[in-house]
C-alpha cells in the first residue's frame, strides 16, 4: 500500500515541480507504466510532455496568484493595446457574411488612412511595379 500524497503542494520553481512529480511517481510505483522521471530528466520534461505526465500520475496543476509577488512586478505589466491584438481568422465556410468585398475595401481604406504619406508612396510604387511586371509578361507571352 502506498502512502497518500498531500492534497496540495506549494511549488515555486521548476526544480520544485520536478521533485513533486518524481515523488508522486515513486509513491505510485508506476515504473512499468510510464518512463521513469529520472531517465526522462528535467531538461526533457518540457511543456509538451507535461500534460501526459500529469495525466499518468493522476494529478492536476492549480495556479494561484501570489499578491506579494504581483505587487513587486506590477510596474512591468503594461495595459493591453487592443489595436495590436490580431483578429482570429474565422474560416469563410463558418461565416461567409463576415468577409465581403465591401468590408475588405472599407478596411483597406482605414488602413491606408493610418499610413504616413511616404509609406503610402512606397506601397503604391511596389504595386505599380507588380502591375508593369505582369503586363510585360503578357506582352512577352503574346510575342513568343
């Protein structure tokens, strides 16, 4: 019979997490069911492997905010700029009414209004070169 693990353990760093997982592994004596954590090593226990390891050991992680630590680092946390957040891409199969030509043109107009005149000139020059390149290819194709 194994001794029950404590219901909650305070972990403050990666070494502590590895030690708790290792002790849980030894308490359950699951050497045959999952790779030994000693063999796996701390450097191989990455975020992608954490889920299966926790599931095999029958444990969960619970995140609790530490108010004292948050107060120390509050000056580093900047408010989120909603304009900088990318819009999630929704497949047009799900919502074709959200992606119309009119909305795309309106969004492009708003984008160009935000650009500086020199940046608009750069974009226009690049577009003109692309158009001339296409026209040259068509002419060469007809001549050839």
